[in-house]
C-alpha cells in the first residue's frame, strides 16, 4: 500500500526543502488514513501494543481497531452525537482513547482531548467552553465528571470504559450492542477534527481548533526527527500524555497513519527506570522523550538503550551536557524539534542530513516557512533577535481559537502567526530559542498559564490576591511559584501546603505551585494588573 510519506530522502536539508510538495487531496479523514485504509490493505498488521498498569500486554491489529471504531461510531450516532458535536476524551494512553478519536473522526465529530490530572475546575471550564455533548472517561476520573455534570449545559452522555452505572453508559457494553456498519464522513482537509486547549498569560485557556489536515501536516516533521520513518522494525512510544499535542500529533496519530506499531503505556508517575524497561521489553525503536523525562532518566546509573533507532525531544532546549549523555546512552543523536499547540512541529533536527547544534531547535521542516520577525512583521536577518513566526497557510496551523475570534486575530501580524517566543536564526539557518515574550511557564514540558493558577488561588477563603510566575529549575526548566497576599486575619498555619493542595485538587497537580511565598502586597500596574516580571526578578534576585 502506498504510504503517505511526504519527504524524499536526499542527502541535504536544502534538497529536501526544494523537492517538497504538499499533497492536496479533495477529501481527507484522519480515521480513513490512520486506520480504515490499513484495515483493508493489511488487516492483520499490528497497529497497537497496550501495556496495562497490571503488566499485561495486548496487541491490536488494524482490522480490530477498524471494527471497534465502526461500532463506536454507530454508538455515538445512536446517542444523537452528530457531525460537528464535541466529544471529550478524559483517558490516559489506552486502546479506548484511540478508538474514541477514530470513531469521532468517522462521524465528523470534534474531539476534545483532556488531561486526566485536571481537577473539577479545569475540566468544567474546558467542557463548558467547548460545549461538549459527550464525555468518554474511566472509573478513576468519572467522579470528577459527575460532580460537575449539572453545571455543564451541553453535556448529554457520559461513557465509562470501566462499566456502566447510574446515568453512565458502559463503553464496551454499548459497543457489544452496536452494528459495525461502515461510517466515514466526507471531510476535507479543513474540516474540524479536534480542539486542543492551550494556556496563555491572560484570561482562561484557549481552545485551538485543528482541521483533519493537521496530521498530514505533521508527517514531514515526524519523518525528520525520526530520520525517515517508517523503516523496517520501527515501533513508537512516548511517555507524554496523548491529551497534549506532543503525544497526540507527534506520536499517536502519525504512528497509526504511517503503519508503525504504537505502544500505549502511561505511568501514573514517570519512572525513569520503568521507561528504559518499557522501551527494552516492548521492542520500542523510536521515542519522543520530553526534556524533563530525559533529565530524570539521566539519573539512572548504568542505563543503556542502544537498541533505539531514533530519539526525539522538544519543548525546551536540552543543552550540550544532556545531548552528550544521550549520545552515550542511546548511541545516537537526540533530534530536537519545535512547535506549539497552535502550530506544532515546524522546526526540527535530522542527524541523517544535518549536524545537530547544541541548543538549536533545528531548521524549518520541509513545507513550513519559519522566520524571526520584528514587531512590524518583517523578517529579520540572521543573528538578529526577534519573535519566531510561521507563515500561513500551513497545514499544521490551527483553524482558529474556539469562541475567541479576537484572540485569533491577535495571534497574527499579516500572514505571520506569532509564537510569543523570542529567538534568533544563525548564519547556517538553525533557530535558537532566547526567551518567552510573555509569562507562560514551561515546567516539566507543560506550558502553564499563570492566570488560571492565580484565579484558582483567589478562590481559597484565606487568599486576597495572588501572582504566579516561573522560576528556574535544573530538572523541570521552571517551577511554578505563587506570591500570595492573605485575607486579614487569615491563619498562616500550613498555609503553603493548603494552597498547593487547593490548586492540585481544583485544577491539576501539574499546574500546582511548588513554591509559595506570603507577601504583604503585589507589584501592580496603574490599571491593576500584577507585574509578573517584577515578581520573577524578585525570585531570581
């Protein structure tokens, strides 16, 4: 069967760029390209290997995924879910996550991937903002959904993969009753596929709406940092959650589309020794390891993973020391890449055709036009510092922010999509990150908006005001630090612990402050905004 590989394999980056042409199919559906066509051509081909939390391993073929996703598509249709409706997926790395994505794409519904660590407040905002008609979750997360169900004006159906109970449908019980009649919406490249929520410095999280084209758009970047995947024996895994763009569009969907076996295993808490064991025991040859994972894995004495063919990383610069460690343990270069939720995987290294530079995010992936621009949207010369930007149209670029046309407009200057990242391009065409032009915190590979954390803190009865910033950390890049002004007469006993637990429970553990400083006042602008830069300066001295 013809693969959707989009990059020829010449010897130089420039040759790849010159020869590249985007395919432009009239119709394009992720479920068709990532599952159905494989099921017709090679039905018994291995699509997925699932390592359960209890240690059991099960393989799934493309025909199994196709049949089950057809049944689920018919289940959703039978429950009144139609084209354009939003369906939330609140699950870790499981086969049911894959099936829900495929089933939704089959009927033209829009998936809303949600991180399982989100608390009730974090879930409520996203589910209500997206207007989700259904949620697919598991027993571990069901209670959170039930607790906020009455606050969600659009939610009609809840499915649990762990069985039915009062007012909740059993995922597998419903599939067992459903027809496996073929269902495939006639979507185009620009029809909406999913909403990925991203954090900003002001206001609530924004939902980046992506079209079916986004997976096709990711293939050149995946092929670059995995050095011309697919190759015989390739098998792909990441510890990154599939609810985020890195896990979803760099790993889960491209693996299925390229016919590369996908390993599903999400640890409750990242264990570096277990990560090495998963890759060794399940025959993983290709992996995306976020920088924080690599830093933790570096602490494992005597670890070796020379069986890997490719190792990719992105989210923050690794530095020469970590790259050297990776070369000694993996016996190959780590290919760094760059992107963001709104326009992912547009810069990449590829050791097969270009020598990596420590601290560099690589060069523009074939098919993507990236530049460093000034405040007026003019591309700058090599060596000049400015804002990294991507030129539209681009298939990995978001369609718009859900329910936020003004924020969509603000993201662009002319035909350049602004990333908010300051950077510089050197004389050889490599891009280097300098700093964020806003206050988004990068911690353990997650982008965290301080506004959402501040809003949560001030809901605590003892808090009057809060300001949140990121402070440097050698392992996590940044730690979330909260400066808090207490209500008059508030008790300070165990206040730091109580406030951290408040955010962990209400929002998510991954955004909760690790440091809390009680202060008498916060630096404010004349219009009443917290001056976060001053707080950051105070933190780092």
